[in-house]
């Protein structure tokens, strides 16, 4: 059985890691759908899809679970979003989400949805990690070691700090 | 003479119905342009274009007036919006609107615009209907019977209630 | 029961009219999906979506059947095409098509498909009508009277003749 | 040596004029990139790209400097924004900007960036000019004479006043 | 009076130069609309919009005529093409074209169109210039000196030769 | 060192497998970029991006090489294609391609390119595999066993056979 878990993974942190570990016993394979894949270099979405693919792949490589990291670009058309996800992803039998819109869209399309009890923690942690990067505080303890390496390699914390001063492209 | 009336119709309610009835004596045919047609499953735009086409067609079918329900997708380019509308719609001689931007765009394109005195009530009612759906209060009295049937058939009030808890796609 | 019939309707002709009449006894309501809705002013797609909505609405108005004329813009992503159609259209129970790709896409999405035996004639007639318009021959006998009126009103045959000399925008 | 300066130029005002004059001695030619080119008829972006091209071309024509006014449409994908700019613009050796995001994007792409100390004044002035237009106060003193002429010719202040009452397309 | 001339200018050659010189006495200012602006690095469209802006600006700079070089991206929606052009360009009173589709679109929008008798030569010359570049023959005699310089600076003939071996992106 | 190899992988076949094996000794990690990711259900591009991700991941899983399968949607703007690829992919040091356009685009962007001598065989084999599927001949011998399983699971050969009869969406 194959599961699907959507997130923005900005960045992939310990909350995600724990969630994947809890889902692992329920599935044979797990697709990690990288939402808002077309966004990067903003306070809310600092990392490119390629950078997030690398974080996820490195972080979950030691788990005894076949995983796929699949970028999902925003379509801004909720009515076709499930089809879009299904075409970008290997076929999955169950979707994991606590987001009410995501749950509703999968349910209307007849896809089984299971809740991920940790989603609140997950949401908070993403924002907390980014805030700490901006303030140059200890964010490293909140993400897996493999992700720290990726972020350091791409000078990620500095990028976040720099773009957090902007509010718009151009002048 | 053919008229054009733009709205989001989320949903089509009694305020719209009254507006159409008042415009009816001035025109031979009336096009109802369904704005933000690509949006659905959000608090502000819960219903798909197809669902809104059905609401409108059912609600105005008893009027002695030839009507067309035409979805108009957002382009996010005001400068070509009038051409976009004109290509999607049967040719019209006069546009009805109180929205200052819409009025300006039609005027710059040389299209006659007439005001719809009830637009304020219309705007308020759309929001009121959606709020009542969310709170599970009596929204049915604010929309035509034919629209109640459509919304019930698609489980519309529950959809609105569910997505009103979300603020973003994914996690 | 509601049916769905896709076509480009460039223009709506007697073959379409016959097809609708044959489908009519099988359904309560029929949606006519106007494919390639964003295309116009070319040899293959001379008429705008608005013009085609008008042709269809006028031509089928005398049938004892509730119909909807719904523009369907090309997405160029086959994998989400069915969802796109379903969101633009009132809900339908069965799709009518003989196009192998359309049949496959609906089948993969679990939608019942019925064949329309006249599709070949339909395809040929659309091209025949346009060719006659270009050569200024008798095209009027191939389309319903209501459609002749619409095409005359928009100077349609001249448009087709003129654009048939072009091969590309600009120079 | 060719420089590149990005702005929205809504409208081109004295702050921009001064900035161009200060950059002039450092470069042989200067490209003025018109950001958010696809936006118009809003409070924040009242003027079309064509109108802004005309303002800029007229205003800088007396300078002893070859200039290019190049519209840059928003892509909403920061990761390809520099390539997009580079393809739309004549080749440039140095970019002028104080916007932290713009600076970061150019730096990651290996493009030399120089700061424009007046950018804060520039930002404030654009907003001030538009506010004065809305309140029908003296905005003319804040923009070059050539720009006043262009805005008057297109009835620009009235447009801004009118759209400032709107908050959304349609109703 | 301001005129508008659309072309792809791949590259700007002597035929274009002659056309501009013939139009010059009829207008005060001339906009050169660069069609298919989003295309580059193909046999038919080798040069980027920025490169074409530079060619045009250099080539016409000695004429006693105010000119604007304005990129026009393809929309693939003929019905809104004129609005798109009008928003990207300074306002113009007359459009110059011999392309039947372009003529038709402008006429339907109520814009005066004048023919450019040299359009056939222009079309042929663009293709001839590109063929000579591919075969490493004498293309320089067909384009203005200023354009030769631009093409040499960007290694343009080699680019064309190289991409002419491709038929598709990827493998 | 990380390499990047672009292909459409319709489907991933023995030629691709051999190519990956030959590249393996030169790199530490290899990104397989899935071109034309938005295309599916056509004769030339029968499989969705999700299906191709699964094929590739299964086929290369036994190699002693870290690989990434990354969908790359077509942009139809060659000038930003390299940036697009770089943002979607983990950072790479060298790109492998024999396609002259791809080589040119990477070279203009300053990316090292190495040729893949087998590209001709690869191109031919993709087309050969699809032709055999259509004719119901032995295609299985041309693709890795893991890919045969994926294609069987999704009823892929039948899909290809069915869509090969179509030439266009709708009628």
C-alpha cells in the first residue's frame, strides 16, 4: 500500500521526520508531495523545489521505507488539484492530511484520507525554524542533521535573513 | 438589445434574482457573467463554475427572458479584461455594474455602462448567505428555491463549513 | 439523468443538431461542452466561445430538453482534463464521445462513456462547412437556420475567408 | 558598460529622474526595467506598460545617455526571475537595486549589484504621487513635465481616483 | 500621429529598415512591436526579446523619428490580442500590417490599418538571413551595420547554427 | 560530484539504463530530469510524470548510486529553461546531453556539458518501444523488468494503443 503526505517542507524538520516514522508502519511506500513547489526566496517559502527534494531524500534515506519526493506546483484551481496531484505522484491508496481543505478535496474525489495528529506541531515548527534562522538563533536542533548540511551548503539561513527584509519584487 | 451583468454568484441569491428582474424590461436578452470562474472550494468562492451555471440557469428559467450563464475566468490583467469578457460572452450592448473598476474598464473600452442600484445589497447578501451556511443558520430564505436544491444536491453547505477552517493548501 | 457532449462546434451544424436529437431521449438534461474555447479567428477555430454559445443556445432552444452550453478552455494537460471539464460543467452522469483519447480519459476517471455513432459525419461536416465558407459556396444548407443568423450577424464567413490567408500572428 | 535599474514607475517621478542622473556617469547605457508590467488599473499599479514606456522615454530623452525602457512581466517564480529579466533586456553588466530580494536574486545568479541610496525616497514618492492624485492635490510638482503631459493625455489621475474605490473585479 | 508596426525581427534586416523609412513621413512617432517575444533559441526565433530590442534601437537611432521597441509576448488567444498589444504599447493611431489575421483583428477592434507593400520581401528576407547564418554564408549584407555588431557580440550566428540541429527540448 | 541527465523517459528503457550505468562511475549522485512532465496520454508522451517517477525509481534502485527523479514541466521559453531546471533539481555540476539545443542552453548559462554517445540509440529505442506497444508486439524485452511491472500495473500498453487513434481532444 502506498501513502501520500503533502507539505511545503520549508524546511523538512523533526516534526516531519516523526510524522514519516509514524506513518511508516501503515504503508509499504510513501510519497512526500512538496507543495507550493514553484515558490522560493520568500520568508514563507525560502527554499527551491530542488533544495527541498535534496533535504527530504537525505533525511529519510535511513528509514526502511521506499519514499518519493515529488514537487507539486500550485495551480490555484482547487477543483482540479487532486487530479494534478495524482498525475504528478506515483499512484497512492491513502492520503495523510489534517488540513480541512485538503481533506475535503480528497474526499470529494473519493480518495481515502487519514489524519496526521501532529500536523499542528508540524505547522508551528516550520514557522519556528524560519524565525530562528532570521534571528540567527539555534535552528539546527529542530531539523535532522542531513537537512542542516543541505541548508549550510546552499547558504540557506543567510538567504532567509536577506529576503525577510523585502516585501515585493522590484521597487 | 442584449445586456451583460457580472457577478461571482457565490451563490446566486434573492438579491441577484431581483436585479435580473429589474433589468429584464430594459433588454431582450441578458448574459450573466460568472466572475472568478476558476475559483472554488474557498470561503469566498465555495462553488465551482459548473455548479453556479446550474444555479443560475434553474433560478432564471421561469423569467420571460433569454439568458446565458457564462463563466469568466480571472486573467489578472485588467488591461485585457474587457476583451476577454467580450470573447467569452454573446455580443452585448450594455453592461450593468456598480463596481468602480469594472465601470472604468468598460468605459475606457467604449462600452455603455448602467448602474445597478442594488449592488450594495447584493454584495452584502452573498457574504451573509455564506456566513449563515458556516454557522448552520437559515440561509435558505435568502436564495431562490431552485438554488437551495442545487446546493443541497452538492452538499454545498457542508463544503463551505469544512473549507472555512483552512487557510492554505497543503501544510 | 444528465449527459455531456463535447465538441468544438466550429460552427454548430446539422450533424450536431441530429446528434443532440438522438441523445435527447436518453437524458433529462444535456451539457454541450465547447472545446478549444480559447481559440478563435483561425481557419480551424474561426468563432469565439461567446459566438458559439449563442449558436448552440439558439439552435437547441426549440428542443424539449434542458441544455447548457459551457465553454471548456484547452489546458494541454490530459491528466487533469476530466477534472477540468467536471468543474466547468453541471454534474453529469454519462459522457458522449467517439474520440479515442476523450473516451480513454473519461474511462480512467471512472465516468461512463457512450459512443455517438455520427461522430465521423460530424467531424467531416465541420470541416466541410468551413471550406464552403472560404470558397463562398452554399454552407447555409449544412447548419440550422438559427446558426445562419448568428454567423451573418457577426460577419463570420468573411472573417473565415480573411484569416484563411494567414499562417501566423505578426510578421 | 550597460546598467539595469528595475522599478514599477507608477508613475516615473522626480526621484527616478534623479536616480537616473546619478547613475548616468557610471554607465554608457541604462536599461530601465518596468516591473509588474502586466498590472494596471489598480491603486498600486494604475498605468499600463505602454503608458509607462512612454513616460520614461519622454522623461529621459534629454539626458546624454542611451536608455531602454523594457517591460518585465511578473512571473511569480523567484528562482527564474533573473533569467527572465536577462532575456527581456539588452545585456547588462551591473544591476542597481536596494530591494533585498532583488539584490539576493542577482547575487545568487552572479550578477554585480550596486545600491541606489535613494531607493527609500523613490518608494515613498511613488506612493505619495498616487495619494495626491486620489485626493486631487498637487501631484504635478513631483513628476517631470514630460510625465505630466502623458498622464494628462490618458486621463490618468481620474482613472486612479476611480479605481481607488474598488477592491475586486466583478461583484 | 503615432504608428504601430508588428514584426518578429529575427533579426531586424534591411527590409525592415526600408519599411520604417517609408512609414516615417506618415507618422510623428513609430512603435515597433516585437512579436513572439517569449520565443528564442529556435531556428525560426533565434534571438531573445532583449537582443531584438537592442538591434532595433541601434538600427533606427539615426532616423529623425521617435521610435519605441516593445516586446509583445504570444498569448495564443486571438480574441484578446489587440487589447494585449494596446496595453503593452504607447497609444497608436494606425497599425501597419499585411498579415491577413493581424489586419482582421485590428479591423474588428476598430483600429485603422494600412498595408505595408514590402511585407512579402520582409518575410522572405528574415528567412533568407537565417538560412545564410546556418550555412555560414554572407548574411551581413542583408542587415544594417548596427545589427551585425549586435549579432556578433552575442555570437548569434553560431547559436542559430547549433540550434538548427535540434528538433525538441530534452531527449 | 552530481550529474544531471534529461530525458522524457516514455518509457524508461534499456538504453536509458545503460546510459545511467556508464555515467555512474563519473558522478557521486545523478539527477534524472523528466522532460515534458506535463504531457501524458499521447502517442509521444503516454505516461504521466508520476508513472515515470515510479519507473525510474524502481529501475535504478539496485544501482550503487544515489539518484533523484525530478519532473521538469515544459515552459516554452528557452531563455529561462536552464534556470527552471536548476530550481527544480538538486544542484548539479555537470549536465549530460547530446541534444544541440540543450547543449547550447547549458553552455550559454555556463554549465559544463558532457555528451552521452548513446543518445541516438536512446531516442530510437523510445519510439521503438512505443511502436511495439501499439502493435502489441514484444516491447517487454526493451525495458527493465521493473518498468514492465509498472506499465502492466497501470495498463499502459492499452492506453497507448487507444490514444494512438486520436488526433485531438474533443471533436
